[in-house]
C-alpha cells in the first residue's frame, strides 16, 4: 500500500510577507461559521487602520524633515552625522532619503504586523510606537521654534 500523505506539512512553511497572497489578499472572510464571532486577525488582508497609520507616518516624516531644515536655518544643528552629511549635499536629497528610509521601515513593520518579537510584543505595537514618537518629535520641534525665535 502506498503512502498517500506528504512527509512535510505544507501549512508549516513560512510565507513571504511580500507574496502575491499577502500583498493582494487571498481570503476575504473566515472559512468556518463557528469562528466568525471570534476575534481573529489572521486574514491575509491588512487592516484599514494601517493605511491611516502609513499615511500619518509619512506625513509626520515629511514634517520632521521640513522642520529640521527650518531649525537649521535658525541656528540649530543636526545631531545625526549621516543626516547632516545628506543635508550638506542637498536638502532635497536629505528629504528623499529620510522618506525612503521611513517608508522601507514602515513596509517591513507592516509586513510582519502579526509577528511577535522575542519579548512578546507584537510588531504592530512597534508601528504604533513609531507613530507616537514622530508625533512627540514634531511637538518638540515646534517648541524649539519658540526658543529660537
């Protein structure tokens, strides 16, 4: 009698966060009626609130870059040596690199939003934490505007 079962279980394979099914979504609803009432966040589509977080992060990043340039014109100095080098090269290059780095980091966090890091914190919590940090940074920069006149 032939063995009809596979040796490895296909469900244990890791799925890339950038696969066709992850990016476009495959399942649009839960499969079983008995779990439809349960709180389940394992569907392939990203929650709509992530679009709000993504747009907010990119807008706050742009505000940070513009505020940084205005503060530098008023006598402040850039602490980050890499960003300082980019600013000296070109303000446009600085803004583009800042947006690119933030966007790539945000994509990685969103791709792994259901995963947990070693101490048990979900990656999506880090995404919300970054959003909060950017908001606090913008408030800090506005307070510097008042100090530098």
